């Protein structure tokens, strides 16, 4: 599928699943054109789930979805989030070995970029952040851990993320943060939402 095409798939009585190469850009297009007709627009790695609102003409919405094309969404500067990180993760040394970098360089390269949340998934508040320095791109661990603590800052497969709660996981652990990634009483509950920009700030324990 080229960058200009979208593939709209029937996804139940009130939703469509749209395959697209630029989910954030397509999400912005849907929100601009169909805000009054859709309930929810959820981007993922290569798809966007669109839920039709009550009273909307589902067939008409589907036709419009097929004709929409991604737009330049731009970073959501109003949702810039700074996350303090203590870089003392269990995998810091092995990341340095795998990349051929010094530990200090790993930390510097991870904390230098401005990241962008491409989508959320896996667990409530788990944000997949793009913008990772290519020198730090590593595949997931061959053997996942059975438990990673909440607040673990990690990298894998070109993304960076923070584990919002304790869970199994196969990402490489760089450090930890006290930033609450998910809080049910907050609006929105997720600290980082799709389109938001993120900076990791080195913090001494």
C-alpha cells in the first residue's frame, strides 16, 4: 500500500478499521472532517480505529473515510511532557555493549531527542514513542522478563516507552521514572496521548 492509499475495513456495527501508512496524519484528517459524526478515533502502528457516533449514517461515514487522506498533523506542542529519568536500568550495560557506545553516550543519545507519541497500547498508559536515535535501535530481548516494574524506561524496535504498571515485557531497560503514566482520576488518564511530544530529562537519584 503506498502512502496515498487507505484501506477501510468493516469492523462491526459501529466501527471501521482503516489501514494507512500515516496513522497520526489520518487521525488528524478524520478529526477535522468528521468530528461531529464519530465517537472515537484510535491510531495504532499501521491502522486507525474509527467508531461511528450515535445517529450518524454509518455508510456515509465509511465512504468519507475511504476518500480521506492523511494530513500533516504536526507535533502537539500543547501536550509536551517532560519525564525525569534515573538512568540505572538493568540493561544499560548490555545496551552499551550491543551498540558499541559508552554508557554515558547511551544516556546522552536517549535523552537528547524530542519524541512523539505515535500510539498507545499493550497496557493503559503505555505510549509508543518515535524519535529514538538510530544508534539505539535494538530488537526486543530474546527472552522477555516475567516482571518489569512500573516506571521502567525502556527501548525496543525503534521505540522508547515507560511501563505504566508492573507487567511482563521484552524491552531493554534504561532507567526508571516516578512520573505516573496512568492515573484514573486524571483527564485524560494517560500522561502521554497520541500526538504528544515527550522529552526524557536525566535526573540523579
